């Protein structure tokens, strides 16, 4: 199988026994974007680079992106379509080699123009998916997103060596129980496979309990092996995507916890966050420091492996969800739309019109995410004792649970603003 630059960079790191660490980073200004990519490549870690796309391009308003460039207005990312393929090729081509590659990250429910441009620029990796870049970010009907992503996958598949990452394991960033994250990531991987992709990655966002996250990542690997036979695939973990600790010690503790979680579960790639997240947009140097800190933390547990004891039942739930959706229709795109219509898939706290909104989750006394209500999904709920319904203050408390836990642990250990670590929240 022919691998492109991105998949090859990850595969080479795996052979070398190193975790690939990756930032979120995107600037409209070309010299600054180049500076960021060069800094990531020079970092003391095994890295790949990122071009994160701006909001105008994400919603296909390329004319506004062009106008912003012409007027010198700052954007919140790299406007790849407005800059064009030739400019983008000049930006990245001499940086890409056997160990360093660049992925385009965008958040679009209709990424056809983005994908055409990145391919014309000589890039071969991007991410997203028909569900994961529709329900959280777009008002577009799911059926339209499915159609747009089918076309996008086919464009990618026409070019040998392209790689596509599912964002399905990161739905809403937090408070989605792991079994649904795993199922959505696997199902988007199956969708990619049906539309011709030969190299994919499946995502998972760190949640609230180390043991449950271990189960989830190992379940993801198990189901990927079952459903993605014949493909090159790997797993990517995202450092916690919810409300981030405000103390330096708490933030670094959470970052280190995610890096060690990745290493202990054989996860190949980690998308990091920085201690600046709670206060401001990270600088290039903030990102480099986070990459290097994550690499050091992962190296501390290199060669160790975590085992899942099945306490949380993540694999069984995820398998039930995957099989229920695939039983609806052999075309995964049609199965997706029908599954959400019936409530067989239902993301808690997601307000998209095509989401049934009958599920709810909560954080139990162990610190793990559990189902308070499962609606029409083929899995059982374990409602929070003594609560028929979750209240607004319950939700607010859950949103800040991880932030407060890591900040308190850092302060208790004397880390606080200047400490370098905080202990894992739960084991």
C-alpha cells in the first residue's frame, strides 16, 4: 500500500517507538504561518505540523477570506482557498520529509473546496467527517453533510497516499460518554473506507476518568481491527477539549496525563493543548513547549502498557452502537442519517436539528461519564441516583469538573501557577 507523507511520518515514528505530537495552529499571515511550522518541526519531540483553517473558509465564504487578506484584516486561521494552492505549496513543500508532514484541519461540513486546494498544493492529509463536522459546528442538514463528505472522500481517494482522520471521537469535546465517541469514530472510518480511502485515523478525546479512557482507546483499537481490515490506520488522542485548568500546574498535569494515556494505550498520535488555553490564544512558543512537555511525559512510561478490565463496559456498548447502525443500511451514509432520525445515535447536549436530543450524561462518584438517559439508542442507561432530571447547575458542575480537579490537585501539591505537574485525576 502506498502511504503519503502524513501516514508515512506516523508509521516511521511508530517503528521508532515514539509518540507523534501535534499542535493546533493556523495563521493567515504567511511569514507567521511559516515560522510556526518551522518551530514545530524543530521542537524537541516527534512532531507533525498543522494548518488550521479560518472560519470564513470553514463555511465556504471564500470571498470574505480573500477580502480580509486584501485589507490586511487578521483571521483566526489559515485561509487555504483564498491563499490558493501555489502559495500553500510554497509555504510547506520544503518542510515535508520522511519524518515531518502537515495536516489540514478545518471544521467544515462541506470541505470540497478545501480538499481540492490542499490536494493541488501537494498535501495529502486532512480530517473531519460527515457527522463530526456537521452536528457540532453546522446548521447544515446531516444529509447534505453526508453527500458533501462522500464527494470529498472520493476526491481524496483519487490521489494515492491520502490520509483522512475521523473527528468522531471528539463530539462536543466533553460530556459525551466514551462508547458513543468510539462508535462514531469507527463508523466514520467505515464511511471513509466505503468511499475509497485506504489510510485513515480514528480519534478519541480524553474525558474524565483514566481507567474509562483506557477502556475506550483499547475498544477503539479492537473495533478498528474488526471493521477497517485492509486499511492503514492509527489512533489519535486529543488532550482534554473542555474547560481547561487555570493554573499552570493543573494545565501541565492534564497535558502530561493525556500524553501518558496515549503512550500506555499504544496510541500513535496526540493533539496537544497548552497551559495558555484558559487565558488566551496560544503563541507559537506556547505550542512548542506543550509539544515538548507531552513528549517528555510519554517517554516516562515508554514500554509500559495499560490493560482494561471491562469495569465500564465501553467495548460492549460501542459494539452495540456500531452494529445497530450498520444493520440499518449497507451504505454508511444512509445508515447515519436514518440512525439519527430514529435516535439510534443521539449525542447528549447537542442542539443540532437532526439530533434527537433524548440522551443525557453525568459524571458519577468515580469521576467517570455515565448515561443518565439513552433515548432510542440500543444501550442501557444507569441514571444518576436520586435525580429524575439533571438540572442546570448539574451541567455547570460537570463542565468545570476536570478543570477544578486538576487545579486543586496542583495547588495541593504546591504546583499552582509554577508547578510542572499535577497527579492524574483518577486511575
